[in-house]
């Protein structure tokens, strides 16, 4: 019963998280960010499985390792999404800048 509850909560939590992440401005622009976020989903599932099924200390360590790997994947994915958004904003500002002395557009 507890494993079913964990599975349902995991699916609901990851679905809500994914729904929010997909609205990020960098989602369509960063393939690396999408890849790392999608890589974190199965890692969370494996970590949850090992946390539910662990009976020995090495299984707990394995579950902790998977949880750490999934967290690192999510953080790297969010960082890639944030970085690509900042890069696009910097390019847009650079393209819209007009030199005051010449009136020329600088890129």
C-alpha cells in the first residue's frame, strides 16, 4: 500500500513540476536544459523505488545516490534554462542599442 501511495504522489508531484517548468521562457530554446530536466524524472523514480524497497544500509546509500543525482540533474537543467534566457535577453538588448554619436545600430 505504501509503495502505491508513493508512486501516485511521485507521479502527481512530477506532473505538477513539469507543468510549471514547461512555462519557463528558456524551455523551447535550451535542448540541454530540457534533456537534464527529463533525465531527472526517471532518476527520481529510481530513488523513490530504492527508498521504499531498501532494507540494508547499502540500499539506503544507493537510494541516496540516486536522489542526489536526480537533484543535480534538475539543478543543472534549471541553470541551463536560466542561462539561455539571460543570453537571449543580452542579445536582444545588444541588438536594440543605438549608438548615440552615429545613430548606427550596434550588434
